[in-house]
C-alpha cells in the first residue's frame, strides 16, 4: 500500500460543487504521506479521469475526459479540457499521480461537480410576488455633507420613518401531487430580496441570506440544491418566505429603502426525474398562492418582528390550508441576468453561551456574550399568549451598564418576539436579519430570564479557517484573535466595513489593505472570486472604480487607495492561490482602470478624477490616521505608482511583454514625478508623516540612496510620538513591513507590543475582542468617540496580521517570475526573530497543504526553528546564523542531513533549500 495519499480534491475551490456555470472548471488536490520523516515527496506526473458515472470513472471506460499521463508537478488550477459541458450535467472525477520514484498512486476518493443552468433557454420559471417588478433609481448619499450633530438627528428621523413604512414578509406556497418515486430532483432558486425555502416541512440548505448581495440590475445569483430526499410519492408542499434584504430593505447610512426594487419576488425551478426516466418541472408561476405570516417584518438594519401566534403547524406541507390566500402576480424572467452562486454562502459557524447577565434597572436584563460577534441570539423562554420580549443588541455598554446604541445610527438592531403561549418553553431565532454585538438586552417580557435563556449564533460567509498564530505574548495572541473575529464578523457575502450600524458596505479601500491578512486567516479564494466579479460589475464605462462594491449609490470615481482594489486584489489572489485565470479574466478591468487614470493625469500625478462629486468628499486620504495628516497628493501619487507597478508585474506574469514594458515605463515616469513633487534632496517627504514614508519605502518610490534617510525620518517620527504609530487605514498595513525590510525590526516589535494610546494593545487593555474602526473609539480620557462613525468591529487596522504571519513567523509564497511557483508551490521561510518574544508557533493551510513555522529562543543561546514543507512543494529558508555559530538538524550536523542544502551565506543569514518534509534546526550562537 502506498504511503502517499491524494487528498482534498476540489473543483473551483469547492468540494463537490453543485450547480456551477464555469464551463472549463479547474481541479486541485493535495498530497499527504503517512511515512514519518519522509522527505522530498513530490509529484512527477498526473492523470485525471472524468466521466458521467462513478462506475465509468472507476473502470476507466467510456470516459468523458482522460487527460492521459501528463508529466507535471502541478496539482492546483488544472483546467478541464474535455468536451463542452451541458446544463445540469454531473461529472465524476478522480486523479492518479506518479511520485518522485515514478510509482503510481491512485486515490480512493471520487469527487464530482455538477453544472447549473448555462443558457437563458433553460429557464421556464417566472418571477412571483405581490406585484410586478418596479425598478428604482439610486439616490446619492447626501447625508455625507451633514455635520455630525445633523447626522444623528437625520438618522433618528429616518429610523422612525423606516419602521413606520416597513411591510410584512411574504409567504409563497404550492402543493404538488407526485405519482411515482423521484430518483433525482434539483431546485434552482433565487429572489429579489432574500429567501428561505422549505419542502414538506423541511428547510432546504443551510445557507443564509440567499441569494447574496450583487448589483441586482446586472447580475443575480441563483442557488442549486439536491432535494431528492425531501420528496415523497403523494402530496408535497413547497413553501418560500421572502424578506427585503439588500434588495428592498433599508441600506446604507442614508436610511433609504427600495434601493433596487419596490417589492420582493421569488424565482424557482424544480426539475424531477422519475424511476421510469420521465421528467417533470415545477416552476414558480401564477399557480402559487401568497400571504403573510409570523414574520411581520424583517430588515437587515432594523431587525425582525416575529409573531408566533401566526405560525402554521403544517407550514410547507401538503396539508397547509391556503383557501384564504391570494393569487400571486407572475411575470417573465430575464434569464440573462442570472448566474450561478460563486463562492461560499453565509452560514452558522459557532454558538456562544453568555458569561453573565445583569439587571441595570427594573425590567431590563443585559447579557454579556463575552465576544463581539455577528449574528443573533437564540431565545428560549416561556411567556403568556400575546406577550412579547424585545431583544436589543450593542457592542458596548454605557458607564451606567445600559446598552450603548448611539453609534448604530438608524440601525435599530431590535428583534421582537410575540409568544404563542403554549405553556411550555418557546424557541425563537430571527431568520432575515443580523446584528453586530456583544451585549443583548431583554425587556418587556412577563417573566424573568436566566443565563441559559440566550445563546449567541455566530454567522459568516463559510470561509474555512486557514491560519493559526501563537506566541509568548498574551497581548499579541489576543490581537490575533481580535483580527480573526473582525474578519469573521465582516466577511458576510461581501467584505463589509462594519456589521452593527446602518452601513455594512463593501468599502474597497478597507478590503484591499486587509486582503493579504484575510488570506492567512481563512480560505477566502471563493469569497473574493465572487467579490471580484462584483468589482468588475461596478466599473464605470469610463474605466473608473467606485469606492463601494456593490456600487449602491455612487455615480463618481472612488478615492486613491480605494479604487486600487481592482489591481491589488487579483494580484494578491494570484500569488496566494496560484489563480492566474483571475488575472486573465480581469486584465481588461485592470488596464481600463489604469488607462482611465493615465488619460486624465498626463503629468503622472493623480490630480484629476479623484474627488468624486468635486467637493473632495470622496478623497479620504489616510483615513482615520491619528495625530497626523498625510498629504492626500502624496498618498494619491504613491498608490497610482503602486498599482501601475503591479499591473506591469501582472502583464509579465501573463506573458504580455509589450504591456509589461509599457507599464514599467509608466511606473518610472510616475516615480520620477513623485520624487520631483514630494521628495527633497535630503529625503524628506511632503508632510513628514509616518504613512508618507511608509508608502514611499514600501512602493519602491525612492532612489536607493534616500531610503536610509527616509527610514530615519520614519523612526524619528515614531520616537517623537513616544513609540506610537500615527497611521490610518492605508498606512497601517505597510508600517511594520516597511520597518522590517529597512532594518528596524526593533521598532516594529516596539509598535506591536505597545500598550498605551494609540496602539493595538490599548484597545485590548480596554477589553476589545475585535479590531476597532478607529484608534480612539474609546479612550480613558474622552470616553466614546463621535457616534456618527464609531464601530467596534472593523478589520482595516487589523492588517498587521499579514506581518505576523509573513515576517514574524516567516511564512511567505515565492511566486517566481511568471507565477509558476505561486500558491506556496515554493515557500519562503524568513522568520524575523527578536528577543521581545521567546517563542512563535504558526501554521497555514495553503492550497498545497499545511505549512508550519515555529521558533523559540532559550537561555542557553539556542535558536530553534521547526517547519513543515508540504508534499509536492519546496522551500527556501533564511535563518539568522552569526559568524562562528553551529547549526544542527535534529541533532545532526546540517551537512549530513538529507533534504536540506546550504545555498549561500548572506551576512548573518544562512540560505537553505528544503525539500518537502518536517525540519527541526538548532542554531547555537557563539558566546
């Protein structure tokens, strides 16, 4: 039996995906070995077998596609090259590989994927709802021009208006008689709004907030489910609940509803195959019935109102009496707007029990979940018929122990439950809303709750965790947890900016600075693939990119550092996941974005097309910096240069040599203009802020001879501020890497471990369990910041997580000139060891497998480094070794160990080549 296994077979980043519309899907797998200590495991060839049935794939006969034996070590992003795929087609596949000894390895795992509906003609369903579709025109965010005091009053007014005008959720139903056994059943479903589907009383799928948020005017996702086990011979009931969601609910800080349409509609197509081979369709059409039910209203910002007295015991079953229900309004569908689900859906991921319950005043009970989270609570209580409980949510408490909700603005974040009064415990969870909170208030009930009355339900886009980081500092460990919880709470179908107030929008600048950190925390390949398509949908005809994606209300080009997401994000994903198709697919989007800036800024300084509506409102600069004001011109020109340099690298990766040269020349021109406009002869940069120096250093904008001076000025500013940072959203992610790359690791560690204000440690000292939006969200001197913009769950300032994994633990991908080694095919280990920490342990589940890197220092002067190079990958290790030090591997002289080769010495660094396997190196420094 082979000691190599082929594991983790995936198609388009998913295990056995159902209903995809990628016409040439890609395959990935990993290798594993059960032989301890075996090194150098690698693939030398592969063979993919794909066929219409398990038996055909297993036998190798009548296959759809046989790749043949392909001499290659590639095990990710391998493109299907068989005959054209058809709608609804299921294809089974498996893979064989040959190892470094030319031994064939066959997996026992048989995977599959299934195609969705590829053509508009595949759809016969109709939109159904209470009225025909009435589109709306988006409205500008006029509230941005109000003062903070005016904003708060504006939001209070809007909140009451929204509650007064909200309409009940819609219930749709149809009963169907089936006369023989169904052997295959699929439902293809979506909504204008968000929906929950049930068949014969059973909920379909674990997904939440379907169909997700896209620009519904351009693209609407549908989901595919295998419902075969839910159907029965005889009567069958189909029930669907519709809520406003992003489509028709309150959305954005302006408080407006109906941003895409005036009312909700559903679309579903059920396709059945019977034992005798005959087929049947059940579609949404005029035969369905419509009514209202226990969800009296549901809104993402306002919350949900649920009246349990209106429940049906036989909801979505054939026994449901709908004689009093109304007829639906049906209309044709424009199927050209429909596309299959991309990436993960939102799902429940955790449950949290409260750690305490307090009663700050009579009749008010406040539960502490111990963690700022996103989702809702499950309520377990008993109440009399018609009595209610009001559930309110907040992230923080006022000094008197009551909920602090001012920062929620128009988001009421209140759920209300009316008891059925059964005489027994009733259980309630909202369905069509979510909240950002740590604290929960219960009021208005006729009973006294206890600690077990509530459970926190944590939801997020189902991105599997990827990274683990632990070190000797409890402060840093809490920081890592805060970063990961911030991502968990804000990656909800789109990368939102905050989950609690009336915003929750896909701000592009926040996402681009955090994207690399996000890849270490979780597998975000599918999540960001979907959002990249949203960005392409949002691109203006001119080539400009908006600040917010999906572009809800914007009509003008976004700000420097925000629009650059169109280049930074696909480049990041290509390096981390080896996804060159994304670069190819979105290359036109990227070139149009840069050409738009270039045409409008012929002097190579980004001045035109930068200020949105012309009043500067969209030119954010280094947003929420503290005690510093970076020149917006410096920042704009730096990001313009950076995006152009990345585009040159992208063109080179794709083999577009002429474009690569063109953009490299443009970068040099912008660089020269940057230096002429902003850099003095002695290396000072306009404004003398930390962000100005950090971006100039990180983006390679300074002449080599001025880099030491710029580093000195950067460090000098930090020291003048008492060892504190001053960077905002755009500077913070580059701050510690710039210091590290330019020889000031000591200052980088000083900032990391700083506990006084402003710092990451300061918020942790105040009890933060997520990353705050602003450094001064709450301070001991001033209390809460301006409530008009003060989120306590925001990921942008958590972009330091990238530095922890990439520099402190030292796990990085070395992509090669044309991306041939991307996706951690070749790993760069370069741990930056410092006595501020006595140990670090990190792991990262890359697309090729788990990578580990750990180091510790002991009193005897030893440095220990332990690392894992996954099978079918290699690595370069840069290890600090002083002159005269001895290096051992598992106790043996390094020269005698297989799988490791000393390549060269660079000063006090030894550079080693590592084959796949586990390593334990010890360095005894001279006394």
